[in-house]
C-alpha cells in the first residue's frame, strides 16, 4: 500500500498542474502548503536527477527496499495509523515517517496529492481519530483512556466496524508540523467540526530516557531524549501494550525497521578522525556555524561539493550550510590544508 501511495503521488504530479486543487476548502494560508503541488513536482523531478529510490528515498546505490521487504508489516492490535507528510519532507532521505506505512501498515499521505487528501478528509471526519502530538490540551494515553472508556471509530480503510483508535501523525520539521496542524484545524472547521482534533502525547519519562540511533547518526551525541517521527510511534506502541492489547514486543520489532536506513546514513555521514586538538576543531566549527546563516548562497543548489550531501530541493541547502556535518567538513578541510 505504501508503494501504491508513492506511485499515486508521482503520477498525480505528472498528470496535473501545480496549483492547489480543492472543491471544498479554501487554499491553505501557509505559504509552503499553498504551493504544495509545485514543491512536490520540483522534488520528484530533482530526486530523479540525483538518483534517489522513489520508495526508500536513499540514493539508488544505497537502496534498502530489499531489506525492508524482508520485514513483514507488524500487527498493532486496535491501533490504526495514518501519516500526513509535509511536501518539503517528501523524499527527504533521513525522513523516518515513511516507515510508518511500510513497517506498521499505516496510511501514507502527502499533503498536496489529490487522492491522498480525499483519504485525509475521511480520517479527519472519523470520530475515533486522535492526533499524536504534544502541546496544549494533549493527554497521555492512559489518562485519555481513563476518561474515554469507549473508542468510537468508523475504521477508515478497514472495511470493518470493530473499534479502532486511528492515530494521525504529522511528519516534518517542527515548523512544518505546526503549519500542518493549523491547516487541519482550518479544514475541520470548514467541515463543520469546530472542536480541535483530540491529541495524545507520549509519557515524558519515556521520551527523556530514549536514545535515538537515527538522530545520533545525523548529529552524533544528540540522540538522548530526542525522537524521530517513527520512533515516537514505536514508543506509543510500548505504552499501548498494557492498555490497548497491542502485542508485546511490537515496538521493539518496529524499531528494527530503522536499522537499514541508520546504517546507510552512518556510512554516508561518517567523517575521519579530526586532525589536531579536538577543542580547536570544535571552536572552529562553532565559528563557522555562527556565520553560516549570513553566507551568500547561489539559488538552485542541491548538492554540496564539500561533504557530498544531496537534497531533493534547494530549500534545504541553507539549513545544511549551518549544520554540524557541513561545518565539520569545512573545518577539517581547512585544518588539513593549513597543516593544523
């Protein structure tokens, strides 16, 4: 089903123009979401040019699709998943949200794809849908269940009338997630549903004690107490084992689905041992990151010649220039040339 949704997205972008399409809802207020179709079309074309696999979003020589097919979709009991991907997150190689569909069997939806938005509207109108997102008004699973003993649901996409908790997950950076959240609130309002979508959050202690191998691969040493989108879903399943009859150990099996992608990213981002004193290198890296935000940047760049990073859209190059990976590569190159 995940591959079918990806194929739908690519086909939709090839067959239609770039303007926002909706017969019911007004155009999104967010500037990026309002041009979602343009962004998706550009991303898809760029991913072809740099040689990305359309399903795992890694470069074709690093494709892990064969390894992913070896792991069958896991059973999550009464929990049903739906992921909404921000258009700027689509095809991002380090994005973990795509695993929600391939590993946990959930719906994979991309904002801006017409067929996907039709499914999204059904998810939003389902009385059993909850948003997995911290913030004002969010409750832990056990607190929510103690107050709402019955989980109503229309079982979107299952063809079954059995009670199911549908968890909607937003995928993207925090700013992108907030933009999607505001758009969903506007859409529900247009559908006549004035109340905000109920939200569930993870247990704070569980998040603080978790160590993310994916974030560690992207930013060495930064994985403690932080979560990627997919890891957050896995931790929810751990909490659900005791109160929603989710098969025990499902969350651990789910996290194994991250391993192939993490290994590729670790290999891609691996840097040789820093020359000279580590403290001097760190000071140089900090100085580079401080000035990177004002460095001149040529429009349209999608590949970094310093550290080899490649992007599906040039919009990510600015963030990359100020990131630790790029600044470390620049610092090491400088140190090597100066013989430090």
